[in-house]
C-alpha cells in the first residue's frame, strides 16, 4: 500500500468520524443559513483560504449552513447541505495540504468521494444513496470549475 493511499484512508476515516459526530452531538452548524454570500463571508478571518459556498437547489440539495472543522490537524470548511432526510458534509481545504482523488465509495454506512479543483480539495461524506451522491458531486463539480 502506498503512503498516499494510507494518508487518504486516515483522512477519509477522520472525515466520516467528524460527519457522524456532527450529526450526533448537535454540532452540525456554527451558522445556520441559506445565504451563500453571508456564509462565505463568515469564513473570512477564520480560514486562510476562501471556500466556495454554493446554492445547489436545482438538484434539491438545500444549503443549510457551515461550520469550522478539523481534518489532519488543520482547520477546514464544512459546508452542510440537506437532501431528503440526509445531511451532506462538504469538507474543503487547500489542495497543497493534501490533494485527493477518491471515487464514490461506501465506507461503513456512509458514501464519500473527493477531488481537487482550482487549488482546493473537496471531500463529501453523507448517507445519501450512491446515485444521489454522484448527482450531488456532479452539481458541485460543475459549479466549482
């Protein structure tokens, strides 16, 4: 197993743990809002990068808010959406810190996927079905080009 694969495995396990914890301890959001500009501005001064906060209502993915989170001992943005009864955590950080490329896969009871675009890494974790996860990923990728 390569060192890069081991790093990805540790990262995905940590992201799944953070997602599950955010649902169980009532710390899903630091700010609950659907105002993408206001949420984007909230990150200013809290992170050393500017994560995209996007409205994806076209696919029935509702922006519900944001929070700060930690992955690999680094502050990351967690942008939270909801689709039907499922929450979706989109973790975002500078790709230079840990670039990833993870096809949609199931791990424990969660689906996840990840990629890099425009200098940022994106890692999505949710209990969405695989097809809903792929639809969400496609919409997010289209909007972050």
